[in-house]
DNA sequence: CTATTTCGTCATGCCGATTGACAAATTAGT
DNA sequence: ACTAATTTGTCAATCGGCATGACGAAATAG
């Protein structure tokens, strides 16, 4: 009983399967399941034509998935066309769920998400975790996890893994938080607290927020985008071709230190005029004339909603700076869209106009019809939690055989 | 009958093969061939353990590849260890070659590269192609191509495809040059001139230069890097996980319009203070006190080599600007390395110090041990040509069955 | 009511990888 | 020198898994 999810390290990487016959089988199981989760209820014939296999082959694959409680048969489709109607297949109500957990600076949250992508159970707790020692926090989180898993189990669901979103840097393919400045944690292995039988994975919350956007963010979900959030500093996550770009050392997405004005104020990073000096939480609060302390972003949003002119001015300036920095990213990556997520989505109404103006101006290449569009995440601050739970679901979709073997 | 996996076609993207038995076979042929080209001569057993198949399976695959003239048997390996020595396999001397062609502003070049990566034939022609009508240029190029293909054929080699590097924007999966400002071409289909039996592909020269770096640029070749060249404007190509990032509209890599000083001089792109205003060919020549005309970069290099102080100063300033822009890219992407390629490699001695200083200063995050390193391409201005030829070779490596079927 | 179309399943066959055994070729040990 | 051990490459037999083609079932079209 290994503690890692089957086949590989991080949740993001699809398992490497050798080109052997069993490998083919596993990949085909995954293709069938993914086609059905992605494109609603489908008949066997529809799946077959979609993934390029024959109906007979799909039939055996579907049988296997049904036996594993991953699919259920809805019965005959409503016939709109000639021919015998197919039998609609969809993912079952009772089957595996992914457990997602989030350690925020002022709250803990856990949820269970099924293969449909629906939240089936959740629990959360307000608690100021800044500078608090890790032990009690993690014990509380473990309690919430148990709450959600038992609730799931009694609803006939089978937790398939636990993924934790952390506001900090996480060592690749490990359970270790390297550094979480807002919590004051460093070099902390979460395994001992959270490993109770479930495969565990830990990842940065900005990354998971971006993945949530990729998996459930839109219809259709964008496959190439830059996701900007502002949980710790200003984090961006880059998704290319439906895959999260993590970088060689795992540091990709440091939008906060993009140069905005090369001779601007010095930044602790060693550079000058980094974006964080203009659009970072501290800088914006100072420009808005507000104290730097807890709940800064919420305070900004509240004041802006009330029409505070100085706050709105500060947000406009921050939007401009963001636009300048993002224009660099857009010119370099040519993404489908830029997504404002996390806490930024609340501030979007005041950031967007200046941001979009600056971005449009600087990406209007004569050859490029139009610069990237900017969208605001529907998920808001729920992104990281949902992304965590979904990362477990994706692992199941990527290799259904693994959970099918685990059960009966 | 449509498959939903990402459609493709260009040489760069490995062909999508369905998870059917023939698909497996083709993938396994590719795995065997790639293992052998990548890791020197190998025995069947070594290949088997490397790609996760059994020796028996590899034997049949190797037989097929030998019959197709893609592999040859070198005979028994020198035994350094216990056990029967294996029989070394390597790619054959006579087999398929990729034909690469380059349309530069002042020259045409064609070469043939075998599966080893060795150049087996080449031809080139100096000619000032700026503003020249396409017909005569392409007729000359076609002549060079015929020269190289006949030379290859008489050496027992089999041309497997033609790839053309063009200094301009190319429509995806087509033979059409959308816009090549330095040549004065636009909306031009190269197919009619160059299609004489060989599969044809056309791509941007900066992209092909970056791919050359990926495929033959180093030992080991980096898999995640930003490749900067300066053929048209300042082009960067981003390679992530061994794949070229092309962007949603094919515009990725526009480093030239990264903001360096947001209030700087206006740029034709509509922005202000873009990198091109500081490190573009025209700007550098002006700062160096040289006329803007043909051979600008060569002139700069010659003067700098002779110790011209004003030129060197101009290059130092350009290096700083490049460093600022690249620090943004490095912060965002966390690449293994930044590669200076194309004509920039000649200027590297004078660009590098200021570039590296600026880059190091702005990427020294407390958490990041060190910023990205900067390297200079070994390939220099040969990159695009070699990359073009190699793109054909890669297509063969990615699907050996395609050429194996073609011959017999 | 019949012809047509499409769906799901079944028996059969084939392709290709695995298994297990074997001879061959080398090293290590006595 | 001789044996034991190890590794390679190949062969025959087997098995897993998809394709093929035919069939009954369930709908529509006329």
C-alpha cells in the first residue's frame, strides 16, 4: 500500500504507461471515462466513434467501468433520429470522490467532489492561522477531513485521495511545505498529520486554482491561459496546452517580480520596480491609505464597493501596473485568455478597465488581430479548494484501472 | 468518425495514433528507434529494459526497423561485464534523410541531415532577397533542393521530406507565408514551387532555430528554455517540456514588445518603451552611430571585434534591456536556461555581461537559489537550417512506420 | 407493415506482446 | 582448464485485446 497515487508523482502528470497490452487497456479505459465525463451522457456507439475504437471494444471497456462503479447505465436515450437509440452512460452517483483541502491564512476548508465535478460534502472552519504552530492547525484539518470522508462514505461514496492546497511553496512530488510565509511555516512534512490511508498530495494553492480554472472554469474551458491570483504576493500560473507549467525548479509564475519600471522602488527580491511594488497587497493598501494587516484584500473590496475614491484610484493604478506586466506575458505566450482568479476576482470591477487598456495598447501588434482577452474567474476564492479535490478526480480519470483494482 | 484529440499535422507535433494495435506497434517502433538514436548504440536487451518491453518484443521491432533500412547491426559489443555481450544497434549510414532549406534575407541554403544528425549534403547561394519577387528566389531554392536531393540519392540516402525556414509568420499546418516583412512577401503559398514529391512543411526560422537547440543544441539538450534570436525584430521561442510553445494564434515569443520602460519611446506596435526600442537592430545601430541598412548585425559584430567603443557601449545597453525583458520571462517561466541563438550568438561577448547582471539582479528571489543561466548557442546562425532538416528527421523518428511503408 | 438505420452483443480471427525455455557467449571462481 | 553464473538473442506456445462480420433489437420513414 503505497502512499502515492498510482504510477507517478504529482497529480498534474498523467501516468506514464508503457506501450504494452495492459497499458493500452488502461489508456483506453481512461479515454472512455474521460469522453463520458467531458461530453455528458453518451452511448457506447458515440464513445466508440469519438475515441476511434470499435463498438465491440468499447462495450467491453464500459462493462469493466460499470463493474468498477465508475459508470452507470441511464437506459435508452430519447430517440431524435432514425435507428435504435443508444443506452446513455454516465458516471455514477456512488463511486470515487476526490477530497480537497485548503489551508488558508484565516480558514480551513475541506470538500469532496465526485466524478461529475459536483461537490458532495464539505466542511470548513474559520481560524486565524498566521504564525500559529502547525500542529494544532493540521490536527483541526485532519478532523475536518475525517468529517468529510465519513460523510462521503455514508453517502455510498469512496474517497480516492486527498489533495491539500497550501499558500506556499511545496517540494515537487512530496508532502513537504518548503516555505509558507503567510503561515510562518517552513520545511514541514504534512504526511504524518494527514496520511490516514488516503493517497496524499500537496500543492501550491495558486497552481490548484489555475487547474480548477482549466478543469471546471468555463464552457469550454480554456486550454492556454495565464491565471493571476494574489494570495501570496502576485502569483500567476501558466497553463499551456491543458498542462500546468511548473518550471524547472517549481518557481514558474512569479509575476510579482516582472519589471514594471526598471528604475522604480527597490524590491526585497533585489530588483527594482517589480510589479509587487505597484500592485502588491501592501503597496495597494498604502496607496489606498489603509493599514497593512489582516484581511487586506477584503477591506479593499469593501471600501471600493462603498465608493471610496482613494481606494478606487489605488486599484486603478494597480490595474495599470498589472496590465503592463501581463502585456509582457501575453506577448511572450500568446495565450487564449488571461484569467483573474482568487481574491482578485472580487477586485476585478475596479482593476479591469485600466488593466485592459494597458494590455490592449501593448499587445496590439499589427499582425495580431487582437490582444488576449481578460476574463474573471467564476470560481473566485473557491478555486484552490475545488482544484485540489478535482486533482484527485483527474487522477482517477487518467487511470481508472487503479481505483478499479482497489475495489472488489 | 472524428477523433477529439488535438489535431495536428506539422512536423513538430508527433502524430496522434489511436490506441489500437497498429497504433501501439507504430509507437513501439518509434520508441525503439528513438532510444537508439538518443542513447548511442544499444543492444536489444538494453532497449527493452529502457522502454519497458520484453526482449522478444524488441527483437521483432528491431527486425522490422532493420528491414526498413532504419537500423543496422554493428556486431557484438565489447564485453566489459559478465554475460553474453549484446549486439550493438545503431541507425544506418544509408537510410532516410531530412532536407532542410532556409530562405534568408541575403542567402539561400539547403542541407540534408541523416538520422544520426549528421549533415550529409549541402548547397547554398548568396543572394540579396530583400524585396525581390518570390518567383525567382523560390526557383533558385528549388534548384538547390534538387541539387541536394540528387546528391543524397546518389549517396544511397532517401530524402524523406523538405522543411523550409522562413523569416516570417507562417500559417499553421500550411505552406503559406502570411507575412515576411524583411523579404517583402505576404500571403504566399510555397507549395507550387517546392512540392516535387517530397512532403513539405514551412515554419518560422526562429521556431526552427529553437527546435534545433532542443534537438542538437547541447549535451544533454535542455528541455525547458527560452531561445532568443534577432532575425526579425527580437524573437524568442519558448520550449517547455521539450515542446515548442506556439501560442493560440501562433504569435508566441514576441519578446520584442516586452515592456522595458513603460514611459519610453513609442513603438509602432502601439505600446511605449518596448524592448525593440532599446535592443532592436535599428535602435542599436543608431546608438552605435552606424547606418541602418543591410548587414547591420554583421557590421556591429565586426566593429565590436575591432574594439569600437561606441558600438560596444551600444551593445552593453542593449544587453541591459534584454536582461530586463528576459528577467520577466525567467520569473514567469522558470526555465532551465536562456539561450542566445542566431545572429545574437556572434554579439554575445558584448551583450552577455550586462544582460547577465540585469538578469541575476532581477531573478534573485530569496526562495530561488539562482536565476536562470544564460548560454550561447553552439549552432549560431546555422540553427534554423539545421532545425528545418531535423524537423523532418524527427518526423521519421516519431513514426518510422510511415517511411518504412513508403520504401520496400 | 415493410424497409432502413442504428445500437449493442456475440463468435471468430488476428495482431502483437508475454512467457518460458534454450543455445550462445562471456566473466568469476576454483 | 573447467564449472558455475550471468546475460543475450531467439523460438514456440500462449494470452490479452481489438477488429471483423453477423445478428437481434429498437427506433424511424414511407
